[in-house]
């Protein structure tokens, strides 16, 4: 379906005859506009130097405004968004890319579409963590174009547009698609780690780590060096990341598409096998190499050396092996699984070294190699030799064996090697998916990294499927960017200029519709007697009149297709065999009976639908997934075919710009309104910007119109449809920026109140704690003072009690002395009265008895004093305290004793 072009986009927008040196101009050379600078304009000759190094000499009489005209200032300065170019033609787009490429600005926007030119070198600081944080804090368009800006916008759109997102990375082989995929995963992983949903204790979750670490494994097993790319993905993959509502990655899934199995056994000149083989030879320890029969270098293995390229200076095989081993450990592959996997890889290499000779059929000449293969794969050596040299079939209950030719034996050997490697790769993808599997209860971001368009000297069945996939992706791009957009403009009544664009629907019809190329290939594959040449005859007879089908005049084994990216001729040899992808029953049974049970660990080939039908179905499933997601496009461009840094080849870049529809994309992004929202959704999202409070029951369309007029009164950046608001991306970016600023201010106010509440709550808690501390401190101080005072009082009490006790003892002694004196006087008086001698003796005995009693009384008094002193000392030491009752009791006992003593002392002795 073609649109309409209004006006001549290649007409000069600022025509000036260049007559001054240094003037920047456009020169029409060989029907192409070329950027140039005027060197001189004398002697009737205009001398120009193009930006690409070519010197042109033009006669001034031949110079017209159509031939040479001045360059617009926007093309001279260069722009970050090519929809802002004043001159819309292929040369202006390419020149803008060239200018930015010379300054290491490899990214350029076309609205929300990103063009990325592969620099083929490391650019310092381009992808470090600081750059990730920088782009995560800004809206799309606020910073220079970058793949992180696309990743950030994709992440934000999960909540902005409330649906799943996808990123489609397209471009030729070697344009940088694989590296772009890894950068997107890096950015999204950091955003997930910094989200509210990730626990503070976990800087990297299990899923994020597994997704990041899966990249080196998939690269090692699925990438290889080709003539166009040192790290070319030989399979397609769709990585789906499932996010939670809080923004963290909670699960993932990897879907692989069409691994190039044929590369395991043969490669084009100058290419290599899959990286993992060379990495295993370079990185394995001497012990492991001996265990796997890999003592010799890559040159000694047929599957690695047949293309003549075993080493490449730009590839570090040992470093890749170390990164693969680290990733396998992170993904929790067991030691046994790793060992069996490397044994299988070694077995595949050893299979390639099995050689044959003719002796009544194919016979194996390298018996030791067969023994090594059997030991590595857990097979029986004799049985392996039999299936490689003989074909056995069961006919009417009997087994019939027929010898194989050398060519058939080599095909059998290669088919076993391809099947083993393919199933090993599928098993690895399965293990990765088991590790990263998680919840799928919210939105997702899908990243599609699929093989780029390929056109080699010899294009086989693999290139046919790869280019078919690229046609489908181009159809999706066209449908999303051109077809659906223009259809919606017409449905909503939006006024705009229609854009002409290249529709590849007829090419896809040729490939996949009823009786198309795929149908004929599958049909011929089902016929036992079908051959590649009978297939070619059917293709020619059925489609030779189709404008997109090419029937070569000379080659008798080729057919061609006019793809969106150019015409490609395909070699029909081997198409049916590769499409059938079947195993002989005897080979299948041999692998099932393996002692290592490879069927369980690595899987085995089973009868299944044809390769092309499987690939078509998986491609349609992918398109269905993409159709329900909001897409972002990254167009990767390679600047030259030599993979050389700082080299920009205009022809190579121009060819990619043409078939990728870059000019049409720029036009529609400039003329169209890619952002659209319903009136209700628009006003609900942006009413926060209005200073005045909007009425609750107001008209959403009128409110939306009033808001849009405040931003653009000229209506150049927006239009109203019947049910939606249509905007340019620049206006949406301004609206989003203002919305974020207002929300940030509101969030700051809320935060301030929350902080005040939190601070007040903390102050109250702290004050209560201080009061409690003060209470305990005061109690401690008072108790300490009390204890000190009590000790002082006890000392005073002790001294006072001692003083009182001494005074009493002194009085008792004086009283005793007086009594003694009185007693002496009485005795003397009695003696004088002339008592009889007997009475005298009796008196003497009484005196002794009285003296004895007095002595006893004195001893009791002294004992009481010592008891008093002992108790006082105990009180002083804190061992025991006398209570008031004990003191009174002691006092009463002492007084009673004194009274008894006085009574006895005052009493007269009996006569």
C-alpha cells in the first residue's frame, strides 16, 4: 500500500549561488546530493571538497541552483533529533549521522526512534554507572540521544501507558545489535536494583544476576565470527523481563529462534565456528584437556580449521572461557552438568576428525578417534562405527543393512554433530529459563535481538529464514510507524500530509502465503523422492512471473527474492535436507541407549515438523506478543564493511538508510503526531499542571484544549481528533517535565510534613527518654547523698554511744568505790564493838563472798560494754544494724543489772 507525496522534498530550500570560499553547499553528483565546501571560485572553475574527501571541479557556466546550492544552517550545525532538520533528503540525514559520528556521538534520535552507528571501538565513559544514573533521572529528550534514554523511557512507560513494552533492535550483521541488547539489560538491571521493590539488603536479586550472567553463555554458544562481524549472533532471541508494580525485576524468559546448526560442521572462508569451541581449547586446564582428548590446538580439528580462520586478534578466547565458567557457577550448573557439557562439545569436535575410505562401502580409518568419541559421549564404539558406515532399516520384521558411500557417511557424521550441538544449546536455554523464572503478575519489557539481514556470496537455507524474519520485522515496523498511524489519522479526522512509504506485504505474500515459497518447500520435503532440483523447478514454474521473485538466467541451482533490503540469490542445494532435519532411526536408537543418558541430559533429535514451519509458527507467535506491547525501535547502522573505527563509508550507510525506511521515518515523525491519548486520559494525567482547580464534572475535551493552548497557541505541535489528543513528542516531553516538576514540589511538601511529623514524634520520644534518665539520675544522686549522710550519722552515733557508755562506766566505778569505802567503815566499826572471833571469821568469809560477787558484777558490766562496742562496730561496717527495740532491750537489761547490783550492795550481810 502506498501513501501520497505532497511537494518535492529534494528541492533546494535555501538556493544561493556559492561564490565565497568556505561556504557549505550541497552538490548533486551522480544523481546524489553530497555535502561539500567551496575551496575556490576563480578562473571560471568552482573547486569543491566533499566531506568524504573527494575533490570536484565544476565550470561556473555549468553551475545551476539545481546542481549546487547552499546548505541550511541546521545541516551545518547538526541536530540531535533528525526530525528537526530543515532539509529532508537522504543526503542531509546521512550527513547529520556523519557529523555526529566524527565527534563520537554515535546516537541520533528520530522522534522516539534511535539510530545507533557502530563505532567499532570503546568510547570512554559512554556506558559507565554514572551515565546510567544520569539518564535515569531525566525525561526523554532532556539529555543527548543515548540508548540509556530509550531504556529509561521504556521503563517509565510501564506506568505511564499502563501496558507492556518491547524494544526491537534491527540492523545488518555487525551493526551492534548484540551489544545494544546487553546495554539495555545493564540499564534495566540497575533500575530494578534502585527500585522500591528491591530489599535494601539485596543490591542484586537472583533474577537480575542470572539475566546478566546469561549473556556470556549465550554469546559463547550462539555467536561466531563471520565476514561481517566478529561476534555475530547465529540465533535470534527474545528476552522478556517481568516487573513488579514496585519496579523490580521478578522474573524473566529467553526464547531462542533458529540456531544455525550448519555452522558446527562447515563455515565460509574467513569465518569461525561457535566461540565456545575455541574458548574451551584456550581456557581449559591441562588436566581437563587431557580428559577431553583436546591436547592439540584448534588447527588439528576438522570442524574448526576447514575455513582457515582459527584465531582472531580481536577475540580473547581464554577470557571468554573464564567468563563462561563464572556465569555457569552463578546460574548453579552442577559440576557434573558442566563436565558432561564439555565432554559433549569435545565429542562433537572429535566426530569431525573421523575419516573414511572406500572398501566395499565407506570404512572408518581413524579407529582411535571413534574410541575417543564413544568414551566422551558414552556410546558403544562398534555401534557408532556401524551407524556411521551402514544404514539399517526394518523391513517386514527383518533388519536390512546397506553400506553407505563416503559422502553419505560424512553426512551421517555431520548430522550427528549438528544434532548434538543443537540439543545442547536448547538444554542450556532451558536451564537459564529455569533459573530466571519468576512471577508474571504485572507488566513486562521484551528485548528482541534477532539476526540482521544477510546477503553473502553463497546464501543457503539459513539465510532464507533469517531474511524472512527480517521481512516480518520490517512489516511490523511499517505497520506501526506508517500504516496504523495514517489509518488512525484518517479515522480521527486529523489533518496532516500523507507520506509515501515502501510496503513489503507483497514480498511476504510470496514467502508465506498459500502456495508461497515456504509452502512449496514444506510440500517437497514431505515427498520421499523430492530433491532440491525438483523443488527449484516448482518454484520457477509457480512464481517466475511474480515481480518479487528472481529467476537467474545463468545459475541453474539458485532462486532469488527482492527483499526490502535488496535482491538476494539463494542456493537451493541442501534446502530439503535441512528443512526435514530428521535422524535415521538407527542413529536415534543409538543415542537413546547412551550410557550417559544424553537423551535425558541433553535431549535427542525426534521426529518433528519441518524447520521452516516451526520457525514460521514461532515468528507468528513473536509478532502476536509484540502486537500487544508498546514498541521502541533501535536502528543499528554499520559505518563500513571492514569493521574499522573512525571510517564512514557513505555508500554502505546510504544503502542501510534506504532499505530501513529512514527518510520516510523522519518525514512521518516530523509531520505526524506519534503521541496520542484519549481526552479523559490526557486531562486526568496533566490536570495537575493547571494552577486553577478544574471543575469535577467539566468537559474533558474542552479542559484538554484549554491546557494545550497554554503550551502551543499555534497548534503546530498538537491536534484534536474525535476521541483523542494527538501530540508531537516534543510537546509531550514538555508536559511530562512540567508534570514531574509539580509532582516533585508536591512530593517535597508532603515530605516536609512527613519529616516534621517524624521529627516531632522522635522529639517526644527523646524527651520522654530524657525525663526518665533525669528521674533515675536524680534518684541516684539523692541515694548517694543519703548513703553518705547515713554513714556520717552512724559515725556520730558510734562516738556518742561510746561517750555515753564511758560516762556511765565512770559513774558506776565511783559508786562502787563509795560503797567499798562505806563497807570498810562499817567493818571497822563492827570490829571495834568487839565481835567475837567466830563472828570475825564469819565476817571474813562474807567479805570474801561479797568481794567475789562484786568481781562477778564488774565482769558482767565489762562484758555488756564489750557487747555494746561490738554491735556498734557491726553497725559501722554495715554488716548488721541495731533496731530501736534491740537498743531499748539492751538498755533495760543493763539498767536492771545495775539496780540489782545496787540493791545487793546496799543490803547488810546477815548476822
